[in-house]
């Protein structure tokens, strides 16, 4: 184990002890699984965004390119944390994909991404594949190398699916029915099956399991019994959130506030986007009272209005130390109030009718 990797393991142990009362069960489970992966890792590490479907397929490509390396799934909350972010900067990265350039030292091999918020940043890598107009990070890398490297044939379909999920071009409403086997799915159903397999991951082990399964079997791995059962449970939780979102009154932009792990806030956000005119945001209150924010502009509004970019949310996210895409971004603030004030000011400047719905004390 590399010296910096050893220090990272110890730092995560200390973090869990110090923050035990103010971090969610999901984060604890993720950090424990990440610690165990790092403990067993070799000297070479590759970082991907996880859990995220694009990050997972980025991991599949990196596993092929660097078979001796250990894939480490890192979420943006980890990077944004003052203590954990410093840990991630010092790890011995061989490659980084679908993440901001978090490394301090030179990456031995490559960096690839497609997030607009990475524009202007120093990539500090031997090879860089960056395209802010790219549909997904994995497609940026795959398209750049496919004429030079003989990737397994089943990788192409995996990358193709990220071109849909990472641009938010989801077909129809999120399904709430039990999942089907791959061979019985229409293409639209396969898109949701693929995305739900990642969204339902509870820890880093499950993300790595998806990477390993896709690497060997392609999309057929979604027939795995444990994954099918996990997606079934995830969709049952989605149903409650979806039905709540359908009760929201119409407005230009809606912000809802929930407590962490209170309900499936991603599905609630998607449901609300079918009810509003322009966009919506979720503000999730963490146990330490900080806030995690997701900002979205609805896809149909983008297609129907040529000037939709005047409402681009990556700029709003940047004002809250976040970023992402013009129509889909994330951020984190020290308090819920700070997030609400920033979004309210932005909506006022844009002339948007805004509704704020606080569900923290009305949902069990």
C-alpha cells in the first residue's frame, strides 16, 4: 500500500470517529466500504465519479486500460468536504475520469471529463481528453481511443447508454414497476434499468461490483438476481416520492427541502420537473445542518425555448461552490438558509415565479 493511501485509510477512520453523530448512515456505509477497498488496493489507483452511471462506465474503460489498477469511486460530497477533499488530492492517481481535476501531483497516465465547471482548471496529467460539449465522460474517452484501441464490443452499448443518461435525455417518466430482464426490455426500459442499477447502489462495493460485471458481461449483467432485487426495492421507494411530486402546484421554478435519507429526493425532483414550467431544485439537509443542492432545468423547456440558457444552473451552482452542466448542476452550502437565499436571489434576478416547499417536518 502506498504511503499516501495508508494515510488516507487512517484519515477515513478518524473522520468516522469524529463525525459519527453528524453524517448519514449512507455516508458511513460508503466510507467504510471505501476504506476497505483502499486497504486492499495496490500502488496504482484510478478515480471515477460514483455512484454515477457515467462514472461506472468510465471505470469499465479504465479497468481495461489499466488492469493492474484499483478503481476508486468518489462522489462530489467527498471532494467538497474540507477534510476528505484534502485526502483525495494526495492519493497516487494513475488516471481520473468524470471528476474535477482533484489531484495535486502529476497524473501518470490520463485525465478525462466533460463538465463545464472544469473549463479553465489545470488538469496536470500526461494525457488529457476534455470536451465540455461531450455527452458523457466515458463517451469522450471512448471516442478518442476507439480507433487506436480494440475495446471489447460490448463496451460500445454501455457507452451509448451514458450518452442518454448523462445528458438527462431519459425516455418518459421513471418506472415504478418491478424491473424486467434485459432481453425483455425495450430500449427505453433498458435505459432506466441501466440508470437505476447505479442509483440504487448503497456503497462503494456495489459500484465496483457493477464495474466488474459490466466489464465481463456488458448490459447482460443487469440480469443478475441481486441487482434485479435491488432495483425492485429502489423503485418501490421511488413510487412514494413520485406521487408526492405530482401534488405540487404549477410555477416557474420550485425548490423543495427534505432531510437526508427522508425519502427518494432524486425521484421527487424528477416528478416535480413534470409539474413546473422551467426547473426545480432539491435542498437536502444533512445531519450537520449543511445542505446538498441539485439544480435542474426541465428537458422539454430546453427543446421548446431557444433562449433557455439564460436560466443555466451551472452558474448558480458555481456561486455555491458547485458546478456541473448548464441544465443540471450540484452544490453544497453550510446551511439550508444560505442555499435558499442564493436560489431565491437568482430566481428574482431572472424574473421567475418561485415556490419553496419545506417537507422536513411533514414527511415521516
